[in-house]
C-alpha cells in the first residue's frame, strides 16, 4: 500500500460509509500509520496505537476539535464542542463544572421516563407494523427517543423537538463530493447555538429543575460556567449524544437481525437482561456509531518507522480499533457471547480523561428500549435491502431501517 494513495482511505467516500471495515483491515495490516496527502491527515488504526493516542492528550491534543472537516478544525472548536475540544487544566475545569449538573443521579432518575417513552414509541411502532406489515425503526423510535430524552433533560419544549432533531441531523450529514461541513450543516449549527443561547438566557432569569438550569447554577470552588460554555455543552449533547444513541439503536437491530440464531436466543427469555446487555456491548464493539476522532499533533511523533510532524491532523479510528485481530477473537464476527475481558477493551466511548460523559446514558437508553422490545415481541426481521445509511465522516448508522416486528406468541 502506498500511504499517499487516497483511494485506500477516504472518509468522505459514500462507498466507504457502506462498509469501512475491509479498508480498516488493510490499514492495520499494511499502513498502521497512514497518510492521506489530498486531505493532509494521518490515521492510526491499530488498537494499541488508538488507545495510546487517546490516553496522551499532551502529544495528541484536542485543542483544534475532534472533527476531520476543515471548517470545524480551529482553536475555537471548544465553543461548539465544549470540553471535547480542550486539554489539561481547561478540560478538567470545564468537565468538573459540567459534571456538577450532569450527575450520575440525574441520569439514573431518567430511567422511568425512558421506560415511558419506550412504551409510547413501541406502541406506535406496533400499530404501524400491524397496518403496513413493517415499520421504520429509525423514524418510529430510534430517531425520536434519544432526542426526547436529551430534550427533556435540557428543558426543550415538546413543540420544538422535531425541529431541533432536524437541525442536529443536518449538522452531521455530509453531502456526496463535499469534503467539509455542507452549507446546510453550518446554517443548522448556527441555528442550534442561537436556540440554546435563548434557553440559557431564559434560565438565568427563571431557573427550573432541568439540566440547563443545573448547568447555569453549577459551581465548583467558586467557579461557574459562562453562558457560551453552557451553550457549547448543550450543543455537544444534542449532536453527539442524540446522534450516537440513535445510531447505536439502529446498528443493534441491524446486526442482531442478521444473525437469526442469536436473535432467537435473546428473545427466548424476555426476563433475562444479561443477553440484552451483551447484545448492546457487542454492537458497540462490532459497529460503533462513533467511528473516528481527530487530534492535533503537538510535537513530532515517531510511529511505525515514520515521523508525524508537529502541527499535523491525525485521526484515531475507533471503528478499526474495535475490529483489531490483535485484541479481539474473530473480530469480524458478531457474537453476543464474546468474552467480557474482550468487551472491556472496546474504544467506542474513548478512554482516559476524555472518556465519554454520556456513556452511561447511552447504555441506559439502549438497555431500556431493547429490553422492552424483547418483552413485547417474539423477534423481528430487518429488511436490510431497503435500509438507507447516514453519510457522515464521524458517525455510522442508518437514516432508514425498515423491519417487521413479530407480535408475542407468533
């Protein structure tokens, strides 16, 4: 492999989005440190290298953001991506303050509401399926529930949620042939920021019991969040938290549906939560919704006999790390019985000080939704030939996923 041949790995290529894993395998074997001259970035694909880079935010800095897109790659990235685009003391300060509002208790207390939303959307899903013989898992549930959960946390009114969801989808979508954030995505980002700015202003004057108010009022050792810091975290939540959980739910259905024997096993015992959790964790490993993150290389780095110059943009390929045969047994096989010690090594939520703050919320949502699906139905059949993928450089999943859900007892 010639490391400057862009056809080997082009993150904007629609064909790559359909199935990136053969490309990742070639990178791991032939060019574990890869350079793309056209877009001027480097990439790490092996698990050990990805893990080391994520742990070392001194050398592999977040200061320019985490997006490959040129327009999003700048020193002000933290104004839209919060502490995700900060390092060291600045990152620690902001994460502490945000964590004071976004507490584990607040997440745990969401469980009854997530259950109620799951009941609501699964009822609607069953009705559509009974009338039409199938239903779109994304349109009827996976694309709605995560946004509802986050919107309720933040205090976004119900009438505004469809529009907020539409704007969030535009922010991550990439147009074929456009090697940056499309104009529609930039406009959507500005609209979301403006919307959250108004919310923060309202909560300053009239606090409530939602997350936005908790962030406005959060205080650690006399330090408080500034308005733009609250807005950035809300933006991060709606784009990163909503989109990735939607994709997790879609990917989970798609992959279990492709393995009928494992599907039958999961649905055989509706009261056994262990297999549902295993289904979620293997989905996170096998086809993670967060595929890659960018890092700014702060100083020259020697890797695999080559030098990555200071100032370079480098991608850490989470999706590739999760399929590394050096760590995972038969990594391309979807297996809900994969050993726990292997699942403990997945990179889907990152590692170290930048470990995803929303990991527990994503797992909780997936667990509640999928456990309820198992209780209510005898299984499902995914119509994969008519599935439509999302096209994005950073997230992987479905825009449409039609499936037929089998009522209990059939």
